[in-house]
C-alpha cells in the first residue's frame, strides 16, 4: 500500500480503499466494500472525478482492479456543514503550533458524521493549511482549549508532551452536589478505567484491560440550588489522560456532571441527541486552561478559555 495520497479538499483528506477483492473493476470493488452506498452514489463518485490513484490520476468505474494494486483514494460525499460552525477563536500560536478555543458541539477531529463540523477541518480552511492536526482531543460536547500542530515536522514534538504528562490541564464543571467535598480542599479519585467495544461509556474499577486513572478535584463554588437542582462548581485536573476520565470519575463519587447523558448527569438529554427540550442542558464541562513548556523555546505557555457557558450561582 502506498503512503502517498492526493491532497485534501476543503480541509478533508481523502480515504484510502485497498483493492483486494475479487471484483474485476474498481467500481464493483467499491460497491463490495461499501454496500450501504446506493449504486447511483458510487457511479456519481466516479463520474465527479472523486476517485484517484496515489499519483492523483482520476480513476474510472470500469478500470480493472489489477491496475490499482496500491489501492485508490476517494473523497467522501459529505454534506458541507461549515456554515453552521461558530467562528473559531485562536488563543495563541508559535513555530509549528497554535492553540484554539473549541466551541461545544463540534468534534475535535473529523469523524463519522462530524467532518466539516470539526475543529480541525474548520481551522484548515481558515488557516489555509491542510496539515493542521490536533495534538490531543476534547469530547464533542466539551468546549475549551485545544493545542494543534500546523507543521508535520513539529507534530510528534507536541503530541508526545501529552504522553509524557508535560501538559497541565485544568477543567471547570458543574456537577450534582456532594456536600462532603465542599471543603475547598483537593481530593483524589484513583480508580482504573476500561472501555468495552461497542459500549459508548467507560467502566470504573477493576475490569479486564483496565488502565490506571488519577483525577484530583476541589469544589470552588457551592453547593447551591440551581434550576436543575442542587449543584456545585468543581475544578479538576486529570493526571492521566483516559477517555471520559473526568465524566466517569466524578460520577463514581456521586457528582455526575450536569447534562451528561452517559453518566447520570442532571438535566441530561437522551444519549445521542444534543439538548433540545427546555428541561435539558448541554454538558457543563469546560477545558478551562492549558499550560506547558514549549519544547523548542523552553518558554512557559499558558492559555485560558474565554467561554463562559457554565451554570452560575448568580
């Protein structure tokens, strides 16, 4: 398989299709690989010139598979939802990197049905740079600070900072009230987390393939009686970087984040739906700050989200 690919279009890179089926033509091979696509859609994909070789040559539906041993690349037929995305605020930039304030409701990276409505694709368009890649990830419904790289040569330098735990992240959230934690002191949750294939949530506790996970948190406001019931504002620092770590850990101590449909949050919408009914709320979780020492300049970098989208006691 070739590692080369045609250039991105509109901030979206093409997808590679390995031609390893028994079908005689590329079109039939494509239909075998993606049976969920109507035959007309496949025909239109080829007719539009959206199926290319690694060298960038347009492929035809009737081209024999034997001529494409290296596979082909195609641009997915995805609706352009770019106009529905709020403007992305840039908080800072340096040599090979930039920091953005991600709005809630868009994914960090293009995935599934959130391709154009993703931070990465929107920044590629605004910055006119298809090499922009996120160095870490926030959940789609989480707003806040994200570090990205815009130079492939610098990508590994900044992505590995997270593996080495050299990036200090602070989150703010509103959770269900637990008065025993309202002492202004830091508390720790040291519980492993595991993910089972096919389940959207993670499990807390000792399970097969569980990974260590450590969170420290403190109550910074409340508890108080809000429109959704008794809540408190929490500041938390994930000392490990597991999927849904803060959401699962806070729920495990009886303080699920407001608006969280997976872990029992107050006023949460039905899982899979964005808040619609007046009785539901967006996930009350904000990636509030990001701090690190720039590995190139050795200078301290510190960025704060400007979003103010959490419930307040005022």
